[in-house]
């Protein structure tokens, strides 16, 4: 979708702005040998980063690779700290440019939005259109299938600063450093990069705009690469599914997950974002309840307890409270 070209300021790569990027990157990070060493030589590191950014000699380093299993196995790539400061710099530069362009019902990786907001908004729409149908879908291996050439072309529509584009291109093509042995392709961005969060919303903004402005459903919510669309009739929802699927394939090179691609009546409710959501209520999936219980620690009790109290059936919530008490009791004995 075409977007209006706004006046965009050049990227600030002065030492004071790099210091701000460092502070935002550093906040909440756990200590590590690499982080301690970077902090010890912080002044030298930031001045060196300013130098190579200003003379256009910055080159992205390699990645450390590890795997996590959260419903499915994911490969996480972690860049060196110097590069992650650059990621933060780019993130802070891109968000004010692009966030005003995004539609209101994009809920992932945005200030004032989030998972709980997406769940509440979904239920609000289901409540508003109980006689309609809802299409739920998600993209197959989204981050692995982002076309880097398409992504960079989208950035060029808005970003006119050559230096910013060179740094963005360096970060985007850093994925070449972690390509698998089957050969180099033009697809894929690392899940672990902060920049990948804003890149994802920039990339899928084309889809969001197509859905809202061209297909014009009754309701649409997207969180990450998961989304729902609401339409009044079977004919309308089938048309939207067909045209949206073609758009994703032809314009963004993406495909939908066949197993999760479903159309149901709104009044029956649906599974979405780890919840069972109905027009008049919502409950936490048993699988996600088990996952929370397995991950419960002294550090995350408060956040998990808030989620559970809002969305769990009373008998499950009571059992969870006993689980919390057991965790607290264990913590007192081991500390």
C-alpha cells in the first residue's frame, strides 16, 4: 500500500544520542562478562561507535545462536553488545516515524498496547458483532520469511537520509551471517533483534492497510503475525480470506499456517492469543495455564498472578494460589 512521504529528520549519531541509546539498551539487562567488559570501557566503546557510524565504516558483527521451546522450537540469534546499541538507536529513530502510520488495532510491540489490550479488544469486537463470522489465522514462520529486499524497499519510501538507510541495510543484511547451510537467500530477519520488532510492524503494515482500507471488514485485530477478521456473512468472510491470502503471497511473500487458518461463528468463541475468547467472556487455555505454572518463579509471580486472576476459572485460580504459596515457601527456604 502507498503511504504519504513525511518529512523525516536525519538520524542523530552524535555521542549524546548514542549515550541515550546505551542507557535504554542497558536498562533491565542482567550482568554478564560481555556486558561488564563493555561497561568498563564504555566511553571508548561509544566514541568508537560514533566514529565508525560517522565515517560509514560500521559493519554488523556475528550472532550467538541458541534455541528456545515455547509451544514450538525457535532459533534465537543474539548480536554483540555494540550492535545491540545500534539496534536501540535505530528503534528509537524508527518508532516516531512509523508508529503514527500504523492502524489502531495493531497491538504488538507498541507503547500503550500489548497482549492484554489485544485480548480485550478482540472480546469487544466479538461482543459487538455476535451474529457475524470470524476468521483467525497466523503466518508460517514469519521472521524466517520476511523478504529483506521488500523490507528495505518499504523503508526507502519513508527514510530519505542516506546514512540511516546504510545503517538499516547493514542491520537487515546481517541475517546473512546466520543463514543456514542450505544456501543464502533474501529472506529472514533475526527474532532476537530489537529492530525486528519494528521491522515486523512496518512489513505487515502493508497487510493491515489492505485489510482496513480495501477489504473493509467489521473488525480486525493483529498481534505479531496472529490476526482475526470479522465479517457479517459467509460470502464476505470467504472473499476476505481469499483476497488477503493472495495479497500476503504476492506482495509480501508470506503464507498462512493451514492448521490455524479457521473460520467460525462469533457466538461460538475462538482460540486466539492463548485464550478462549467469547462475546461475553474469556478463559485461559489449559496448555497456557500449565506453561505458566511450570515457569512460576519468585520474580514473575506478580505478573502471572494478575493474568490468571482475570482470566482463569475460579477452581483453577484457587489451585494457582496454592502454587504461588508453595513457590514463596520454597523461596524462603533457599535464600
